[in-house]
């Protein structure tokens, strides 16, 4: 089975050779005109079916440096895993592409299927666009994507019109300098590990200090690396920090405060060199376009039943999908590209029965989330629903007689 094979062979961002080949081969078998190695390992499949809208389905190819601990018989072996569900996304998009390719009498227009590398590093969408994605394969009228989340399988969730579904972010790399030395003569050294610890503790109050009570933001110290032996004081320590919020102004204020905290603690430590704070990644909030989102939400309600289509509250998760729309105009030079992005559930009946808690929210909170070693979508229920959700969404935009928007 395609999804099981992908799950067992995860590949890191920028290394998606096998994954890309699997998707490309499968699309070619369905009659798509496929271009490989776009912006690295990106895959673009084009299927023309008369005049009409140009609709792009986006899926991600990369996995995470997480060791899987699901106990599934098809678990990945080693230090990599599809712990964010990208293998499931690929399989659902391919399933939708296959259904559409085999039922061309029911739709009209041009279908683009894009396999994006390096989503987890927030660099893949920018690279594809910079490599001429729209110039080479045509500007889409609408771009569709979905993401797996630990909701009940068979359910989909849409955000409120005009609200973000995902946050924007800034990824920071902080380098703190010390003066290395012997653990038995610490008075002759400056220990950057202690400086890093002080920075990490102080950062926990940054959001509280610089954000108003109505602003949502998060700050996470995700990595801290220093030293090689317990009896050697190192020369430097590095920290990886993630800042997230729904507006760029909020992100910029938090980042500025992080830099101030780092400078203050570095000065207080007596470091021989100033600290360095580098912004290594950025993303903007994902805000679906109201017009196609309303159409697709209505189609999902009709297909799944209203009880299986819920509202999605804005999440502090982030990705680079927004760049395919207005947020990426400086890269792709196009106006009027609309976006629709929704969530679909992955929790099967047995997993749900084993949850604990007195409320639905408490029971959902007990389920391993995305990026967890225990994240384990239930394929028999999640994959058919995700495939149907993407197929139904594409058909709403590929209706016969629905003309494409003029270039702007």
C-alpha cells in the first residue's frame, strides 16, 4: 500500500529523493505530465481537461528527525519518522488525483499536483516559487491543502472566514560566547551554559511583558547545545528558539525583546564577545480566502454531513503554505491566487476508546499530537476521509463552466 510504504521510508527536508520519485511515478501512471526536481526534489504534475480554472493541490514530502514509538507494524525504523502526517497527506492528494484523472467527464479545467519538499524547515514553498513554479506551470486560480490533526477520523475542520488557521513564526539561532576552561578552575572561565540557562528562564516572561492580553503568541526554547565533557567548560552555547503569533508586528516585538534579553544576560556573564541572534526562518499566518473556503466548507458538509464538519480555532502551528497566495506575491509576482486550507482527523475508534478524560477536549488532549513519537493516524478511517475531502474540494473549483480568473 502506497501510504504504508511512504511511512516506512521517511526522508528529511531536502533529502526527499525516494518520496518524490514515488509520487512522480504514480502521477505519471495516471496520465499527468510530470516534472521532477523542481527546487530540489519538488514534483509538479499537470493534467489539462479543457478550459476552466487552474486548481493546485499541494502536499508536503518531508519527515522529521523523530524516532517513532507507535508500535505500528509498519513503523519507520531509525531516527526519522512521518510524525507530522505528511505521508498521509501525500497518499490523500494522490488518491484525489487518481479519482479526478479517472472521472474527467465530471470536471473541467487544469489540475496541478505539487509535491513540496522542505516544508518542515519553512523553505520549500519559497524555493518552488523562486524556481518559477507559477511561471513554468501556470498561475493557479486557487491552491488547496489540508493537514492531519488528532481529531476523530472522518471529520474535517475549517477556520472562520478571515481568521488565521495557523500562526506565523520566526525561528532564531542564538550563539552565546564564553571562555572555556577546566571544571576545577571555573573562576578563570565564563561558562556559556549558565548564560544560556539564564536566558531560557528569562524568556519565559517575554510574551507576558510585550504582548497585550488579547494578543496570542508563544515562545519556545527548542534546542540548547553546549560542551562535550562534564569537566570542560565550553567556549560557546547555541540555542534554537521559535516565536509564533498571528501578526508579523507581534512576532517582531517578541523577537526584539529576545535579542534584548540575550544581550543583557551576555553582558552580565562577563562574556568576552557579544552574542549573535540570527533569524533563520520566517513564516506568515495562514489565512484561507473566504470565497473558495466557503464553497468547500459547504461541499464538505454536504459530503460528510454537518455533524462531521467543525470549526477550527486558530492554532500556533505554522507552515509556509501562505506564500502560494498574496503573502508570496513578491516571489511569484501574481495577484489573485486564492487559498483554502483545512484540517482532517486521524483518530480511529480503538484509539478514541482508550483515551482518558471526562470531556471531549480532555480526551483529545490525551492523544499523542503531531511531532510526537507516538503520533499514529488510523489509516483505514483517516485516509479515505482525507482523500474524499481533497477530491470534493477540487471538484468545487473545477466545475464545468467555471472560468479562470484573468491574470492580474
